[in-house]
C-alpha cells in the first residue's frame, strides 16, 4: 500500500526546507509566501535494519525497502477556506494524502519574514486548524441540505445520517476537529464520502533553531503540550541541520548528529511517527531475486497482506509460509528454518505481525 504524507503549514515556517532535507527532490525554498505553487513530491525509502540482516543472509540480486511519499504543499493563510491565497488548491491537495505533517515555526530569525509578524506556534497552529474546520463545515452543510429533503420523506437511513452530520457540525463549530471527536465507526461512515480534511491524522513538526537542539525551546514546548492534549504525534527537528545531514555519508552523519546530541535524523523521526500514527507494520519477502519490505495496516489477515503484493495473490490465496526474523537470523536460511521446524504454515485467518518473513501460495 502506498503511504502519502502532506507537509503543510503557514508560509515561511520551513516546509520546503524540511522537504529538501528528507527527500532527493529539491523544492524551491524562498523567503516569500506561495513559492511552492504545485505540490513537490518526493518518494523516500524507509531505513530498516531488518533489511540489512536479510540482505546479508539471502544475498539477493536487489533489495527493495518500503517507501513514503512526501508532498510539499503550498503555504496556507487565514481565509484559505474562502479561497484566499492558494487556499482552494492547498485544500484539494490535502484531500489526497493519508496523513498531515503540520510544520510549525518554533525559531526566531529576523531574516525570515513571518506572515503574522511574530513567533507564536499556537496561533500558527490554530490558523490552519480553523481553516480546515471551516472547509469541513462547508462540506457538511451542503450534505445536510440534501439529506434534510430526503429525511422529510421518512427515510430512516437519511435521518440517522442527518443526526450524525449535526453532531459533527456542532463539534466543528466549537473548534474541535473530526479526528478529535471520539466518533464511532458508524458516525464516521456517514461522512466518508465527504473526504473531510480534519479527519486526517496529524504529526506536528516543531521546526527549531540549531542552538535549541536536542531538547527544543519554549516555543516547541508549548506545541508539545498542545499535541499531548490532542493525543497527537510530534517530532522536533532543526530544518537547517537536517539539510546538512542529508548531504553526508553514513559515517559522517553519525559524527555530525553526535555533535548535536541527536540519536536519529529528522527523517527517521518523521518516518517512525508516520508509521505509528497510521498504525502500520512491515512484513518481508525474501528470495534470490529480491528481498523486499511491504507496508500494511496492523491487524490485516494473510490474504489481504498478500493483496499488497498483487491482487491475484489475495483472490487465489491458499496458505502462507511464515518465518520469524529471529529464527531466520539464527538458522541462516529458509531451508534451515524449515528443517528446524521454524517455518509455520498459516491459513486465511492468520494475522500478519510486524517483521514476519512470508511466502504466499495461491491459485492463479
């Protein structure tokens, strides 16, 4: 399955700088709003030490890691829900992503203009929250008008959906995003067709200055408290430092990060937070031709996981052979694991676990 994360925020908060630092694509970074007009897209491979282990053991022709697609979206401004700035384009692009990385400026730099004139991460966050909520309200109000006519005819389903819509409308009018309402699956089903913006899970990215590494500063701490209150993910990075890290080789990166007290890069933080936010896991296929990582939702059964490789695998699923990575590493090969009784044969009800090494059997 593909994973797409949209990088959003007010103009000049460091979105494009972050994007440049974590992807091979180079977005234009300029000190004025809307320099990013079309979304810049970068596909970033996900570092995984387990792939290194399998590569050494299997010695395949190629190794294919899983990937995340990051989309650098134009800066949002107050009034975007009504089309101000590049609002309509911005909001349309958000609908296409699985999660939002909301970059918030937590650094002072007199050479980089701030659209509001001063540094206030909570104000910046609320501007974007409000604009997304207003756009969702607009979508809900339009559907409500349609359903009211149907509900008057006595249609039970329409009445139930209408009640759900009214609930979400009340929450949004109080400044509560849909993802924070605690809505039931049934309630969420009634708005699925609307592709609401505030349903998207969010990672807050506090962009700090290098002098504030690694602990952060007063601005990032304020943002952290709000993120915790929302039960949201948050990572703290220094975009300017990340831009330097990405240009170094592995050994140089380790030395550079150690100098700043960093245990991992901003990319690693963001990838890990993205996986956790969307409740994703990775399973592997391993053979002479390739060793490959596959991303799926936690809780998927074996046939659905097989479908991540090819739809025919899911349709014709018979069984799957499963080896745990620890066993593969201990015995050194698939054959040795099988001979040691460490290869399990699982059927349609098997729930795939993170790190499983799988070989699917299916009918064409």
